[in-house]
């Protein structure tokens, strides 16, 4: 016996529309429950290490403009080039439409009003010591909403510096070499303070005299004559080879400069990539390089 063919039951058009409407409400509610995409703060910085630090919190901030790390080291593609940190381009800064401008208090305080043109908030931070540098980065992290991540990076930086400290102090003469002059580096600079934290005995840490820039002091040959460093460090402003040649020319004349050249651990012209400017969160690598200079036997083979 044949069964009659089953008839396909079609849904009523009104029921179909109701189903789609219900699904639309369901998905709409799900989308509404999702947190909105974070709005990243547009940051311009006159301190290259701030741009490097903000790379740790990419979901909170985007660097739209930055000065150069060196005369030949332009910012990454897509970041407006503001030129030299000593004379940043205010016109290009205005083009960036930055919401937050981070600058060095000692170097840029007189530009604060101009940096704020266009409505940007200006944050001046201190960079003349390790602690103040890291405190400034903590404030930057707070301003962009990435305080937790930045504090974590700062803790790692402090630990890295501590791990590079010397067990025994090394008497050290840190110099800043520029064409035509050499200045001693005191503890009123980020590098001088870092040397203190690493247990280098800075022979010029409290020197006073004529300062071309805070913490960098011009001293006489008579003052240098009384120093007997085991190690001489030279930060080069310009071509490192030219600065070394200038040092050698002074040493050829005898006197205190010859004694400095004969330092037990040598005269080291430092790599500008790590020592020409405050490295911020890269301070541990700078510290490790200083340690390897003082203790060459600890360097990896």
C-alpha cells in the first residue's frame, strides 16, 4: 500500500521575518556588550627613548612625530620627522595633530607654550638621572592609559641595571668629547648617575665650573693632573674616530693627558648608539656594555 506523498510545510512569511528580527536583536545585543575599540593617544616626542617606550603599549598610544636619534637616524616611516631635539620643527609638529607632546624639562621648557599650540597637552619630564627618567616614563604611561604595562617595563629596567653592577668600584673618568673641547661628566647627568648605580667611582661626579649644559663641566689640565683613573670613558659628540684622534693629539703633548691615555683599563670611546643620548628602557643594555668594558673577562666568548 502506497503512502500518500508528504506535503512540504512552508513557514509563514511573518514567522520568517520575526525570526530574522529576533536574531538581529540577539547579535546587536552581543555587539553592544563588547567593549569599544580603544582610542589611541596621538603622541609627539622630543625624546627618542619615549617613542621606544611607547612601543611597549601600542594599544594605548601611537607616535605620530619624533625627533631624530642622530643626524642620520630618521624616525620610522609614517612618523613625522621633527629634526634635531635641540631645534625641533614646530611647523611639522603642528602637522602631526598630536594630543600629547613629551619633552625634556631642561632642554625644552622655554618652548612649552609653542609646543602646546593646537591644543596639545605638553608633558615635561626630567632626564638627568636614572630614577627621574623612569619616573617620567611612568607618567607618560599613565597619561596614555598604559600605566600597568609601563610600570612592568620599568621594573624590568631597574632589575637589569642592578644585575650589571660591579662588585668592586673602578675609578673612572667620564668625558664628553666634542670638536675642540672635552668636558667632564658629573653625577648631575643620566650617564653620571648610571655610573654611580653601577658602582663605578666617578672621579668627577661633583665637579663644578663652567657648564655648557647642566652636568657637563669644563675643567683645567691642573684638575685633570690630580686624577689617576683606572678607566677613561669618552662619549663622542660627532664622529667617534675624530674624537679619539683629538684625544690622542692632546696626549702627545705630555702632561695630564698622557697620564689619562695610560689608564690601566684603557681609553674607550663609547658607541654613540647607546651613549650619545639617554636610552630610557634600554638602560640595562647600556649598563651591560659598561660592565664589559670594566670587566672584559666577563664578556661572552
